[in-house]
C-alpha cells in the first residue's frame, strides 16, 4: 500500500498503481505534479529524445492491453531506437484504426444495396451507377417514372 498525503487529503492505493493514479488525477485537472528532481538528469541528452516524446511513448505503452516484460539487459537497450519503434507502432496502429473505421462505415453504407461488385467502366460505356435511398411515400412516383 502507498499513502500519498496532500495538504488536506490523503490518497490510499496500491503501490503498483501509484503512477497511473497520479497521471489520471493530473489528466482530470485535479492536481499538478511537479517533480522534485530535474528529469533531464536521468535521460540521455539527444535531439531525438525529449520529455514529450518519452511521455507519449509511455502513455501509449501503458494503454496497451497486453503488456510485455520489461527489458533488463541495458547493454542491448537503445532508448532512441525503442522510441522510434514505439512511434512507428503507434502511427501504424492509428492508420489501421482509421482504415478499419472507414471500411466499417463503407460496409454499413453498402449493406442496403446487397452483395454486388461494380462492373468495369468499359462494360457500361463509361456510365456510372448512382444509388439513392427513396422514402416509401415517394415510391409510387418512382414506379410511374419508368
């Protein structure tokens, strides 16, 4: 258990959840966390490693459903390479989610028309097919139009 005392309040919770709880409280705007130590002391000084990039990568990793074991071989660990891999994975995931959302909407939009494939443009003499949803009360007008 971890007890975090504030001026007029105390937060009690599991020690493993301390960082997540503090991040959630800060995200809600209920508190602002000021580190006692300069974060630049612990981070490699490299142009591609900045606090915002580290925070974004950590938040992405913490949001993943399946977490992997922590790397303990520090000789083979490169922070810059790992951040590049995390950024690539995050970007790829966002692209795939966007593609999935587009396909789900496309499937929902085409469902009323049934299962069909568009013919080649040459088969219809470069004519295009247009589909319209006609309200039930206007169906007699459509039937009379021929």
